[in-house]
């Protein structure tokens, strides 16, 4: 197995780990980190697979650079929103849609509005 | 653009434009709104007069506009279209006058008359549609434009009636659309063709055509209130009286019946439909509807509900006429399209007058009403006698041609259906006449709103329209053989649909 | 044409430019900048329309750099229709938003809108898979920012959920791009169309699956719709309209492009594959309509209606073999729904703003005091129900025709019953609006809203209906598309 393929395989593994993290974890911060793991996995595959002949290909390098910039922006936005969420509710996770908790809260909100 | 192209458009615009302007008018501009309504109705009547003269002289009016490859909006003002156009234009004029009087102090009149004009616009489109696509466009527009009128009063009953109306008509529309696109897929654009579009195309699968026929008839049958698709009509009677007139005589049920006429004669072709075995089931359904509607009417105490079931029954006379193979039945059915409209609108105008003037809604409250409102009751009596098919009324003419058509088509059982229905009609109308003329009036009316002034038993605008249509009911029968009667026009149509057989 | 005047480049540069200026001006001149900018974009699209109509497809190399390092922009009939829809709806919504936010504009509303439009235009014009990834992210991040602009806890939660969904979607897409580049050494969509064959290695099938699934997640096709109703239903009305009318269409457009272009060989090798999006679409129509029928709040009703209407777009995939018909049906539906849904959301916004209640029941009696907004809502409803003469009707007609031609009658049944279900939720609102208000006469009637709020909604709704009567040029443009 060439070095490139090892990188690619590691990238796949990281991607799956990250994906699992985003979908399964509860804490927002962990989910944001997991998303970064996903992105890194994809970047690793991109450079890894393109290195088959041992000569580096400049195109995927450029792509990964661009991708990193995008990922940084996304992470910044996610962190801002998470902080704002924490400041508003004091919580570190968001309930999943359809949770009993969130429905009860929604109904309480509605009742408050009607009361006004 | 030649005049033969713009005349049909002008007929449509003569109600569309006033309608759109009326929507934008503030509620208090009564005079301007009334002027617009009347100007539109009169202009339409004049334009229709021009069309009639042209078509009688053999001119062809029409227009097409492609909106997508293979999909065209086509207008065609042929003799059959004009039958319906004329009926609606004339009755619209009366209904507009009546509605102006009826809604004198009601709220939201701009909205009401706006949708009212849209309804008539849609009806004109249905009448002059030259293919199934155009027909469908205006057919659904009619559904949408009538809904706000049915729920106009905003009461819980009106809401219920409106919902039921929509449930039936939208579902019917879906069936119709399925049928139309299927047909379009098999045989190209569903152009209305004299002698039948499908009759001229060889190699179509009969079973598929029968299925499509069922879909199409179910679609238009909802508006024509064929049993078992009639449930909405008695519920929709909660609407104000001018709307009932619109539903029962001018637009909605007529649009359904007219659709059946177009589909049988000009999509399938009467002979082709006969060879596919489609006419007998249609005749049976019509017969069942005739008897069912009449027998349900017998047990209604609510006057408008009784009239509504009577409509269910009477509209199927038209369907029965269509299903009787041969020119005589065709003439009977088509002439009843006009005659039923004139008679039923008279009855609904009168029912509206009783309700507005005295607060009478039920048959049991009508004791002696003939003494308090003789002219209205006279008009009502003429309409009712016409429905029974009494001599010298429009109803008698229709029934005579239908009976002849039935025996010519070898369906003698249909004559018995017609006789049975006449008996039932008598059974539910004669007790009303008996109460109204011969019983003593009660000391107090349920809710007397309009007090008599001299010989004027109610407001002029409420009184004149039913008197006019009552006179028409008799006139179309007395002058049936003149060359300007609906009957003469219908014979012209029948000659064109059956070029080989002279009636 | 000199590169400086090329409308293709300006369609991306202009929104970036005015968005940056709006950001620097700190919202003071936001509305004017936006209106001028979007107006300019609309002119660019119109300039482009003539070229595309005569040449079929035109391209542009940004900065004169050749591929693979250079960025190639292409426009054909399909992208032109989407561009036209985007600028047209955005311009009307900008007018609405200017009036809607007359007191306080949410922070960064105008700059984010500009970046969103830049991302969308770039998405419609990009011809390589990696650039498309960047545009997808730009659209996604700007949209999330807009959802959060409301600032309340519910909106932040909706934005976070939306962000995670969109990031997973674009992550999957990026992973697919990596696999494709690893297999073929190019990301050009047009080159890949001829490179990928039915004997493609497993990695390419995996890439296709990941990219398309990622896009479904972003388009909120059932079962990935969970993020849409809170995000679209909770945002301020102009944002909801922008997201529901346009943003979800962008990822659908990309799905369609990939399906017809690079992955055409894969879907032809396994025709049953096309039934998957169609089956999901059919379920979405039924489920979304059901939730809309049951919805308690007005904007949730409209948002669930989006879930349902997006389903129609995916019904076309098993029918694409029948020539241009199915593609025309899909794009016409996307266009008509875009106009109608924008109209419906802004009309709902006005009804809620004036009526003071965000519940469906709050509409009661609105026919009397908000006739124009209600009429706009009703006209938009006509399009959603697919009744004539609206664009939605023509789309449904073409869809049924294509389904009959392809021998897939079940799609006919789904399309027709979807229209009836839409009738139930649309008339649920209209019926209430006609109800006599239960309040007593001494309650003062609510103040009339600014005319602009009502008439922008009306213009959008009227557009969605009239497009049914004037669809011929649009359909001709789509028929000329070479995948």
C-alpha cells in the first residue's frame, strides 16, 4: 500500500468518525469539532488519492486550502451561534426536533403569547 | 386581429374588466359600482347579439393562443357555445339587477360583485372553449370564483356549505384533469370537433376510452349534480339568493351539463359513443338522478332546499336528452338547458323575495303568502307549473321533445321516468301553491323587513326580475315555433350535429 | 465581448460588491444598495438571456486563466431560468423587506442577502464540482446567518440545526468530490460526463451516492426535511421567503445537473435508482401536506407546504427518459413554486404583523381588512394546488403527460392527490379569512399596512399565475438544454 492510499484510508476513517460525531453527539462544541474532523478527513482523501505517482499534484492542494478557509468560516459561525445559544438559554446542546422537551417548551411559549 | 377574433374576447372582457375594477372600488362607491355592473351586463348582451347574428349567417368566430408546445387556449363561438352564452348573458343581466336590490345594505359588496363578475367570465370561457384544455381552465376558475360567494355570509353554515362545495368540485376537477391529460396523451389536443374528435381516430383501445369517459363524466358530473355526486348542491343553498340563482341557473350546474354535451357530441361523437356502449349507462344514471332528486325534494321543508333537490332532478333532463341517441332527444336536452335556467331562476328569485321581504324560509310558513305578495307568488306559480311540464310553459316543450326522443331512440322506459318525475314535481310544488293561494295568512309574518307601498309588495329591483323571467317562461313556449326561440336555435345545432338525419 | 463587461462575471461580482458596501455602511444605506445592486443583476441576466437564446450555451474563464486552475463559468437555458427567478424574486423581496423592516433591520440582513445571492448566482454558473462546493457553502452559511438574524432563542436553535444539517450535506458532497478527483483527476462537470461510464469503479458509485445524498439533505427532501420547518417557519418573513423560494432550489438545481451530467451513466446503468428520489418525493408530498393541514401556526403551515412542494421536483427523475417534457415540468414547478412560496410567506408575514397573532386562527376575518394580502395568499395557493391557469397547473399537466408517456401512472395519482391535499391546507386559511370576525365592534380595526407590503406579495403571486399563460419562451429555453 502506497503512502497516498494510507492517507486516503485514514481520511475515510476520520470522515466516518466525524460524521458519526455530528449525528450522534449531544454537546454542541463536540459536534462542531466533529464537523472539523469530517472536513479534515475529506481533505486527506483529496491530497492522498491525487498522489498516486509520487509527484504532488498542485490542484488538490489549492482545493484543500480553499476548503480550509471555508471550514474556518463555518466553524466561526457555528461557534458564534453556540455562544449565543448558551447566553440565551444556558444550555450546551440543542434538543432534537420532535423531542418531548422542545414540544412542551413550544407550547409554553405559545401560551405565553396568547396570554399577552 | 379581425372582428371574428376579437368578438369572443370582447364578450369575456365585458364581465372581466368591470369585475376587476369593482374589486378595487371602495365599499361606498355604490353608484359607480352599479353603473359598472349594468354597463358590463348590457355590453355583453349587445355583443352576444352581434355574435348570434353572425353565427346564424354562417360566420365563424374563434381565436387561439399557444401557451406551450401542443397546449393552446382556443375560443370558438359556434352555435352550441352561443346557446349557453346567450342564456348566461341574459340571466346575468337579471341576476345583477336582482343582486343590486338584494344586497342593498349588506357589507362587502365590492368583493361580492367582483367575484360575481368573475363567475360569469368563467362561464363565458366554458361556453366558448374550443378544446378540453380551455374548458378545464375556465371550469376550475368557476370553482374558485364561486367559493367566496357561497361563503359570503361568513356564518358557520355558510362555511360548512363552502367546504363541502370545494371538496366535491376540487375532487371532480382532479378526475377531469386526469381524463383530459390521458386523452391528450392518446389522441392529441382535445379539440371540440363536430361529429366527434375520437370518432375520426382509428385504432384506439375501447376499454381505455370507456375509462376516460368515466373520468371525464365524473369530473363534469360533479357540477351537473349527478347522483351520487350531487351532495354539495343542497348544502350550498345557504348562499344569498342571487348566488343560488347563479349556481342553479346561470353558471355552475349548467357548466357541468354543458360539459357533458361537449364531451359526448364533440369529443366522442354521438355515434361513436353509442358504438362504445356509453349512452345507455349515461341514460340510466340520468334517470336515477331525475327520480332521486324529485323524491328527495318531496320531504324538504326548507324552501331553498326543496328547490335545490328539484335542480338535481331537472338538470339530469339535459343529460338524459344527450344520452338519447337521435336528434329529437338532443333537441329536448339542449332546449331544456335554456328552459330549466329560466324557470329555476324565477323560483330562486321568488324564494329570495319571500326571505328578504317577510323572513319566510320554510314551506310551512308560506300560508297565505299569495295575498300579501301576489305578483311574486304568480311568478313562482308559473315557474313551478313549468317544472311540472304544464301546457303553455317552457317545461312542456322540453318534455315533449324528450319523450319523442326517448321513443325514437327505442328507450320507452325513459318516458315513464319523465312521467314519474312530473308526478313527483306536482307532489312537491302543488302543496306550496295550495298554501300560498288558498290558506289564510297568519297574523304576523316571521320577520317582515320590507313593507308594501301601494301595489308594490316589495322593492322594485326584487320584484321585476322574477316577473320578467316568468314572462319568458311562457313566451319561449308560446313562440316556440318562431325563428327567434331557443327551440329554433337548438334545431339549428341538431342539424349541424346530425348532418345525415333531419329532425 | 471584453471580459470587463461580461454579464456572467458581474452576476457574481455585483452582489459581492454591494454586500460589502452594505456591511461597511452598517445598514444605513442597505436597502438602497440592495435595490440598486439587484436591479443591476437583473439587467445582467436580461443581457445574458439574448446570448443564451441564440447560442444555447455560453462560457467565460474568470480572469483569463485556463482550466484546471482557472474558474470556468457557463450559462445555458437551465441556469438562465434559475438566474432570472432568483433576481426577480430577490428584487421584489428587497422592496418588501425595506418596508417590513422599516423600524429595525436585523443585524447584517442586507450584507447576508448580498452574499447569499452571490453564492446562488455562482452556483448556477459554475461548471466544476469543487467550485460548486464553495458556492454551496457560501449559500448555506449566508442562509444560516439570515435564519439567526431574528436573534431569539428559537431562531438560534433553528439556525444551529440548519447549520449542522447543511454542513453534513456539504461535507458529504466534498468527500464525494475528493473521490471523483482521485479517480479521474478532474472536477470539470462537462469532462466527467464523458469519463464516467457504467463500468465506473465502486469509489465513483460511492462518490455519486454521497454527493447526491448530501444535496438531498440540503434540499430538505423527506426524510431529511427535519431542519426546514423550524428554520423557514421561524425566520422573519422576508428571510423565510428567500429561503423557501430560492435557497432550497439551488441544491435541487445542482442535484438535477449532476444527475443529468456527470452521473448520467450511473443512473442509466441502474434505472431503478431513479425511483428512489421519486418515491421520497411522493412521500414528502403526502407527509408535508398532512403536517401543513395539521399545523397550528401560519408560517409553519407555509413551511410544511414547502416540504410537500419540493416533493414534486423529485417526481420527474424516473420520467427524464421521455425527452424534454419531464425536465420542463420540473423547472416550471420550481419557478412557479418559487414565486408562489415567496408570495405566500410575505403575505403571511403581513397578516401576522397586522393581525398580531402568528396562529392560523389569527387569520379569521382578514378578508375584510387585508384583502390584497389575502388575495395574494389565495393566488399563490392556486399555484400550489396546481389549478389553472397558474404555472403550477401547467407544470402538473406536463408532469402527468410525461408520467403517462413513461408508463408510470402512480405518479399521476400522487400529483393529483397532492393538489387536493394542498387544497385542504390552502382553503383552511382562506375559509377562516372569510369567517365573520368573532370580536365585537368596539375593537378597533388594525392599522392598514404600508401599500408596498401588500402589493409586493400580490405581484409575486400574480407572477406565479401568469407564468402559466406565458410559459412558451421558458419551456423553449429548457428544451434547448444539452445535459
